[in-house]
């Protein structure tokens, strides 16, 4: 266990950040799940910009890796194109 006051504070802060990051990642996964279930092209095209924006935001904050973000966006674009 940490002995310094600043180390204890860092542990507390890291735990808060970890929980927040898990929340954002989980929210993005729910958005992806709902997007993948869509069968209407018009609705998918409307939801795509919001989903891409969310994925980019998480990649920018390094909650998810930038390559994973690119792969997810690519798959979503392909889905819209095939509808």
C-alpha cells in the first residue's frame, strides 16, 4: 500500500477515471449493438454520424485504441453501404 499522501490521492483519482472510462466504453458498445441491429438504410445513415463522433471521441481520449476505432468505423460504413 502507498505511504505518501499524493500516492493515495493518485490511487483514488485513477479509480474514478477507470470507472468513468468503462462507462463511456460501455455506452459506445451499446450504441454499436443498436446500430448493428438496424435494417433501415435511412435510419442507419442518420445514426452513423453520432456513432462515428462517439468512437472518435473515445479514441482521442485513448479510452479505445485508434486502430480499433478505425476498424469499428469501417465496419459501420460497410454496413450502411450494404443496406
